C-alpha cells in the first residue's frame, strides 16, 4: 500500500481568504492539506514563488499532489520545467490568462509556459471566469496535457463563487489520486 500523499495548497495572487475552498479544505483536513506560504502575496515574483514551491515539494514526506488555484496554476507551470519526481498529480483550478491580464504585479509571470506537465493533472475551468476565457483554458489543458473539466459558470472558482467545501472539486481531487 502506497503512503498517503501530501496535498500542497497553492493559492493565487493575494492568497486565498477564509471562505475560499482551499482554506476550507485545509481547515477540515489539516493533516492532509498544507498551504505553501509565499513571502509576498501582493507583489509576487515568479522566481520566488517557484523556489518556494520547490522547497515545499522537497521538504514534503512521500508523494505530493499539488492543489493550485489561479496564479498557483501558473506557478506550477513554471516550476514543472525542473520537477521533482515526488509530485504524482495536480489539480489546477481557474488558471489565469497572465499573458493578457493588465495587472502590473503579474507581468513577471509572463509568458505562461505551454509545455506538458510531467505528472497527471486535471484543469478545472469556469465558463464565465473573468481571468481566463473557456478557449484559453482549453489551450492550457492541451498544452499541459491536463484533463479538462468544465465546471459550469462559477466565476473565478474562488470564495466569491460561493463554493464552500466544494464537493465537486474534492471528487476531482480524489479521482486524480485514485
């Protein structure tokens, strides 16, 4: 029997607040879910975020599953250029289209890498995400080799979307590691 994975939670720009599904998952299952704490959530630097993710993966015991939202997905795409074999999967939720976003703090994450991820992944997209069109989400899924799941119209799939514990997302995560 293989050991239970560590779930590394990767929030996006400005972190995930109390009501975000990532935060809810951490509170309801703190033994399995661990947030990757970035040094600066408001002025993110791609090199710093990638190095922090790399350190968290190396320090985790056993296999790792990445649970990323928004800019956390972009961070995973950058980090995957030099992956650690410990990562056995990734749930990538609402990746933003950084290449067209007019947010000065995020420009240093450009361009978004478009190469296959070296581990299984599921990309979850919302039909009305203000940060990424459905078409761009499909392009990311194809480029990254991710299974695309269209979650309906739920905005940016964040706390404002009112997802709470987001059972649909938990089921996708469980399916990824089954």
